[in-house]
């Protein structure tokens, strides 16, 4: 009969491998910077406020995140996974009339997170209910002080600016100075 390690051993191995991938690539880029001249980067003159994602069991944010992602969680359960749900919130409206905060959700599991890490989705609540306004971006997210069409711009992974087009966030890919 073949040996099957306990599930906790498999999880530890997965977390260790993910750490090696994440930290290994960081160390490689750090070595690269030490041996080559740095290329000057265009400075971002706007202020960035990072969105902090944390586990918040039994909170209203966690309950809303679970409701909005029920199909993803149901799929994970079919594969006997118990994903970790990270949530955060931040005001995105640049107008003083709209005080709603956006909900940032990251679902972490072996099947949902790849070599690029786990993705984060952003939801916004308006008069019609919760709406997905930014889907599956990788990296940290910060809210910038600049804004378009009444919503603050977002900075993803430190250098990727997303702007509001009136109904969702669009990646600028360097098209907006």
C-alpha cells in the first residue's frame, strides 16, 4: 500500500514551496540590482494609501466576501480545500456625497493561487447592490490621491495604475502620465 502523507504535511510542503518561489524570485532580482546599474524610474507624485488585507472571521466584511464568492468557495469544498479569505476595505469615491467603502477580497488556496501569487478582486456597493469593479489582480493594492470620473485611481503591485472609466477600473499600461 503506497504511503500518503497527512494533509497537514502536504499543506506545509505547499506553503514552503510557495515561499521559496516568492522569496527566491525576490532574492534573484535583488542580486540583479546589485550587479547592474539601476534604471531611473519615473516618480509617482501622487500619495498612495495601501489596502491592508487580513483575515477577519465572523466580521461583516468576511460574511459579505463569502456571499459574493460562494461559487468559488463551493468549488473549493468539492476538492476538500478550506481557503483562507483575506478582506480589506477603503473608500474609493472621490466625491464627498458617496461614503461607501469598497471591499477587497483575496481567496487563498492551493488551486486558486499560482506561481504569480493569489489574486484580489474589488467590489463596490451602490444603490443596486454589490458590483465587481476590478477582477483578479495580483500584487499589493494602494489607493492613490489622483482620480478619474469620480473614483480614486488604484496602484497594483507598485507600478500598475488602474483608473475608473465610469463603470469599472481599467489598466492604463502606461498610457496616462
